[in-house]
C-alpha cells in the first residue's frame, strides 16, 4: 500500500461550485450505496489549471453492473474498456470502475490481456483506487477529488507536476507506450495544450516507439488526430510531432520512404495550415476534417501529380488514381469516412477547375466544397503554386458570399464540362 499525498482544499483552492452538479450527485449516490467514488482525471487537472473541464469523469469501487443498477438512465458501454454512462438532467457522467494496470493482474496474468508486442487488448481488471491511479497514463491525469470534503488524493506526484508544468508518464515510459502507443500522442497533446515540458524519461523513448502507432486501429487514430489538430494548439502539436518524428507515422505519405522528407517548403506549408486552423478555433469559426485532410495531403498529392506529369511529358493522365492512392494510404493510418473522402476529392478537383474555368462558373461557386476549395487555393497562393491574379477573383467571390450571407446553390444539373480532373 502506498499512502497518497492528500491535498486539502485550502492548498489546492478548487471551489465546490466549480464541480458539475450531476457528477457530484453520482458520487453522492454511489457513497449512499456503500461504494467509494471520486472525480478523476481530466476534470481535476483542468480545475487545477484554472480551466473549465470539458466533462467530469467519476471513478468508483462499484462494478459497471452495480453502477448501472443505481441509476435510472445508465448504460454500459465499451468492450476494451467497459464503463457506465449515467445521464442526469442533460449531462452524461462517465463512471469507470477502479482498474489495475493489466500487467499486474494476479488473476489473469500477462498473456491474457497483451498482444505479442506488449499492447493492451483488454483493460477490464478491476482493482482499488491505488491501482487505478497507477494504471492511468500521466501523473497530471491521475488525481482524485472527493467532493464531500474536497480533498485531492495524489498517488503519483501529479499535483507537483501540474505546479511545475511537467508531463510525466506513470511507471516505465517504454512499457507504458508499448502497452498503448496512443499514450505517445496524449503525452504530446497535453504538453502542447498546457505548454508543459515533457520529462526527459518520458520524451526519450518516443522517437523509437512511435512506429508502433501503425498497429493502432485507424478509427482510434482518427479520433486522436481530431483532438490533436482541432485543439487550438495545432502549431505546437505539429512542432512536437515533428520533433519526435511522429508526424510521419500519422501521415505516412510524408514519410521519407515515399520520398517526401520535411523540406523547408513542407514545414512552412504545414505550419501555415495549422496557424490558420488555430486562428479559426480562436475566432470560433468552424473547421472541417475534410478540408484539414485535403490541405495536409495536398502537398504529397500535388507532388505526385507533378512527377506523373513529367513522366508522361505533360500528356493527360488519370489523376483520380493518384488521389485515391494518397487518400487510401492515409485511411490505413487514420480512418476517413466515404463522405470525407468524396469531399477531399472534390476540394482537389475544384483546384483545377478554378484554374481552368471562367471566374464565377456556377458549377464551381455552387459546389458545397467551394469555400473549402478557395481556402486551399488561398493557401497555395502563398506558396506561389497559384498566381495572385488567378486566385484573387475566386477569393473575392467567396468573401462576397460571406458578406451577403447568400450562397449560390446549384439549381439544376448541368452537363459536366469536359475537363479531366
Ligand atoms: P480531455 O480533456 O482530452 O478529455 P482527459 O484526461 O479527460 O482529457 P480522457 O480521454 O477523457 O482524457 O480520459 C480520461 C482519463 O482516463 C484520463 O485523464 C486518464 O487518467 C485516463 N486515460 C485516458 N486514456 C488513457 C490511456 N490511453 N492510458 C491510460 N490512461 C488513460
Ligand atoms: Mg475527459
């Protein structure tokens, strides 16, 4: 048994009123039924950092079934990680049973829960609060807050790390990254979000282990890249991903193997893109995944187009195949839905159309991807891929749409112009 450090309210300063009423009620009901329960993880961390938590998670000694039975509107979700979603009023509180780190399960042993590469397959061995603290990823994410006396339990030194601005993996970082390579992305994401320093021991293994991300399901990685790049800190996230060599594991068409090392232009292209995304978040403007991917992947795509064009001495060729290759390669790493794929192709197709067809052509202006396409065109103009003269007219049309709030819509289908895309 390790005694936790107990931090009293007078020392941490979180106010009871800052807690979600619903999460407090969940803990209250668990307590009344004889179980322990605390607020845990991201919400405690964010409150200590003076930020508004996105949601409030609860950890408890009750099993998922026991939790479910205590609440009217509760469902058990997840397989790899079973937890209960309790709905109170309009809020959902996620309630997770204390777990042991899978490696330390006396009952099932290591084989049962790990792949041959040490990856966790299942994480459902229940334990006590101390074990639950150590199975978490980072010290800053491992603090428990008891709403009844407002005390924080700290088993891993997370309170000090928050105060010192340090991201530290709990346990042996190499083992923890191998168990779940997504932790590499979480380490980077939180370091960028809070402008924290990654502790040396937690940083050191990242470059050699990030290739393990290849084995993570593409749907899980698709979720992670949204969190990474739609965070408002995309520039710092990209800086760290690149510094540790992780970016190419997420975006394989940028990898050296395919001939695209991070030259200066590429770096500027991506940094510029992420700056623009951060600014949009700052201004509460919408961001679409398809535009983001279309813009990130544009460089490898346009370079592939150029190479193919040189190879064929400028003769016409099927660019759809090249577009498909790039998007399919990306889909192996981060899942791209059919709709998003179509939108990416459309944004790319419009790049050519805007350069080839008359300014204001209705099929272009009325296209649902027109605005995203102009945004990409604008970005390309900064890189001299398109002349200012060629892009300014389209930009004006787009800006006029914003001012009048009126968008052209395609009223009737016209025969497609016979331009190859
Ligand atoms: P966010 O603000 O992004 O929601 P969070 O810390 O709440 O941050 P969640 O993904 O909601 O992140 O996870 C909740 C908690 O579960 C974390 O704070 C952490 O303690 C634990 N956790 C999440 N993912 C992992 C992981 N891959 N390995 C170990 N612990 C994890
Ligand atoms: Mg959370």
